[in-house]
């Protein structure tokens, strides 16, 4: 599953795109300094937008990706199947994510690395949840689902990428997750081998 993603978009563009959707972004901890990052890995700190005071309001904060499970392994992906998520919803901001496959060449030591981006959109949001953990503080995880047509050739699960029209709905915990979490139509994602 997704254990590496990318964000190379500046904070002003992010806030502007949310504003175009009539979603007011607040920065309760100050405007974050978002340096372009080709690889955001498990336990890194990254920006999320969490539910604000209303469905058209969100808080842009930076939090750790993953919290420790009881066995101390990081919870960086979380199955969404059949769940509602009535608290702790967040939007994880990305402009690409990676999947890894076994190479055809048995002599190749590393797995093939594939970059997925959204067609005709400079960045997108992944459905996530956040929670507070006594050991590390607040952290987030990505929701996963059955793979859509663009991802199925590379992995048997996928992260829940939201259509822009569903961002406000995801920030509103009264809207059923089952109505929002769905695979994108075939051809929604570009894919290229990058390693």
C-alpha cells in the first residue's frame, strides 16, 4: 500500500484552490512553511486539512503520518471498507503517490517505483483520519479501499482519492462515508515509472 507520496505545491496555491471551492481554510498554528518534497514517508510530518467549525471550513495543520498500533507498528493506511468515520476526518494534500511492484528483471535489486498523479489537476486530496496518541501526539493515516481500474494493475488495494466535489463533504462528518469513498473513473490517473 501507499507508504510514500509527494507534495511539491506551495501553500498559497492550496489555500486558493480551497477558496475556489468555497472552503475557508484557517491556519490555527500559523501558515505552514511547505517546502517541495518528492518523498513524504511514514512518520514524516506533512500538511492535512481537518474538519473545522462548519462543513465549509477546514484547519490547515502539519501532523505526523502514522500513529503506533498496540504492536508498535505504524498505522499509515487504514481500511475504509464498511466504516463511517464520524469523527477525526481530514484531507491529506498530495500531488502524487507511489506504488512499488516486483521488477520483471530478477537481477534488479530494487522494486519498480510508479508515480500516480491526477489528470488535469495539479494536486488532490486523499481521505484520511487523524487522532491523538499519548506517545506521539496528533497523527493521521490514509484510508484505503478496493482498487480502481488505474491502480489494479499495480496493487490489490488503493488509497481513497477524493474528487474535488467531495472535499467539503469529507470535512462534514454528518455526510456518509459510503457516499463519498468511491474509486475514480478509469483514466483519472496518470502513471509513470520513476524508479
